[in-house]
């Protein structure tokens, strides 16, 4: 089972996690500067909380005491009481300094530092998935956030949009802003851009997905054509899923043939859940519209290779992966990831069609950190910046997938568990021993910020999301 599927053209540079060195037990006695000259015993997202004195990070169990010091990264103030101690929650990013026992995978925490995201400016180019309100203030979903436009926001519209009342799902926005404690991103600046893609041409954008979002390749010979194109799955626009007839036995992708599963019930389940996750604005676009994506969800027999050339629309899911999920919410998490990846691939077209406006917008937002900035990004150059783009694209996709799940009434709190189950090629007898991947940790952070927390249950406290719904709507 692949950990990640990345597009092989153009090549992305993935940020690799760093495993921290063991820190001596007396680290909290060191001066602040000396403390940060050491490496933390563990760093990452909190993936489980064990009240009153414990939490998990990267599969390591951290134990705190009354003497444990808490603070923010980059500050000198550390305390062992009050709000900082109360900041321990699933999804918080921490660096833990203390005595590490590699045998028991435990850390006796002397100091816990939290990442302060309160003042961080966010910027991106993203499609508007849903408009919640246009008056008295414009609030819309884009980039996996709920974005609020206030009277203080600097707003620019394209020539075909007169005011906020004309903003609609399917448009694109380049924004800058900060997240509030209520989960709303308050925009300081927003530029809405044209979505007329009819004359645009662009290479596919870099990205990655653990399900494979791709377009079928032309078969190399007549036999392959018969296998791949015996019967298109979508026989007629809007046809009920249970009436779709798909006689294909294989689908060809990047020169590799994938056998289509013969399990009709599983195939039907994957198609049903997948189509329910497609954004409403995409379904409402007329056939032939330049920005309409023809989504297909196909269950295949094969395991996926570590890398494939990917393009939009077709989402392949290994049958063995689909079968291991405990509920539809977990399967929806993986399918939503593939849809989010396909939506991302339209960004280079939007950028190309609005190159002049977005180049001018270099003074509007921090364009050097906007995914798919393309030619503008070349000025900063280097693998470090490419790594930041790659990470930004991943996080954008992980956020958008949660939004797609919530919009379709699936429980987004099931997503971190789904990715924990999706990781190994073969599940262990005790799945509780599986680590949450980095993706899950990031999604926990977004869930805690933007979506209603599940009821406090043993499952929620232990780090396995409770089976509850969350609308997360403003």
C-alpha cells in the first residue's frame, strides 16, 4: 500500500520528517538559549491525549508533571501552570524536551513548547467551493478554510464581477489573512480572478495523493482498447449510480494496466461515496464547460506504485484499501483526497489566464508562498522554496478534503484514523499500535480549529476520532 503517490512531472521535493535526538534529563535546568541549542526528544502533532498527565506525539507517549515547563516557540517565557498547560490538545504542534526511553517509547517531559499560529499570515490561490453569505459580510469556503471578508478587507474584482453579491462557487480567489480562534480566516486582502479557461493550456500541476487522481491514457493497441474502453462507466449525464454499467476489465494509466475489481458491491460503494463528495458547483457546470472535471471512481485489484504520472478526474482505489476501512466516513476521507488533488490541478490554468493580474498582486499578497505561483516562484528559486511549495500543496489538499467531507455530511474526524489505517501494506492484529502519519496530525489541528469537536468519549481521548458528525459551518 503506498504511503504517498506523487506526480512524476514536474518533480516535487518532499519535506522529510526529522527524528530528534535524545535529550538529557536535566534539560529544563538549562538557560533558554542553551535549551534551544539541544534537539527535542520528540516534535510533531499531538495525536492523542491521556488526562491528566500524558499525550502522544509520533507514537511516543509523553508524561508531564507539576514541574514541567510550558511555553511558546521563539519566546523566553515558560511556566508550569495556567493556559499553556491547558493548550495540550489533539492537533497542537509541540517540541518536547526531556528524558527519552527508546525501549518503552516514552518521554518524561521537562519542557513543552507550542507553535504559535496566532500571528501567522496565510496566503493562497484557491477555488471557492461554497458561498455561505454575501451580506452583510461575504463568507466563503476556499483552500479548506472559511474566509470572511470584512469592510476593512482590501478587495479587487475581475471585470465581470461587480460586487460581493456576484461572488459564487467555482470562482477563484487569491487571498491573504489570519485565522481567528473561532476558526474563521479573516481576510486582509482578496483578489477574485476570472474562471474563463476556454483558451488556456497548461501542464499538469505538481501534487501527490494516496489515491491516484488520473486521466486514462490512450491504449497502445487494439486489445488494450477493448479492455479499457469496452463500456464507459458514465453512460449518460446524471444517470443514477445503480444503473451505471461498466464492462471494462482494465484501465491503463501511464503505460501500466490496472485490473478493475469484479466486486460489484464494492465498486458501487466507491462510486456512490465518491460522487457524493464532488462539489455541488462542479456537478452543476454544463457538459463541455472548460472548468468541469469528469470524475470517475474506479476500484482496482492492483497495489499502487510509489509514483505515477497523474492528471485530473480519474480516481483509482485499490480494493484491499477500500475493504479495510470500518465505515463510509473513512473511505470518504481517501476519496475526498483524490478529489481535492483534481481540483488543485486547475490552479495553473487559472494562474496562466490571470498572469498579469496575479503578477501585479505581488504587492497584494505574499505571492512567493502561494501554491502554483509558477513563474513568480522562479525568482526565489532553490530546493528549499520548492519544498515549501510541496508542503503547502499537501496541506491545502488535506484541508480541502476535510471540507469536502463535511459538505457531504461525512464525519471529517474520521479522516486521521483513515490515513492511519491506510499506511501499512498489511494491517497488524492490533491496529492501535499504528502511528498517525503527519497528514493525520495536520488534519487534527484543522479539525480542532474549524470543526465541532466530537463528544468527549474514550475514543476521542485516546486519539481515535469518535463517530460523530461535524458541520463546522459559520
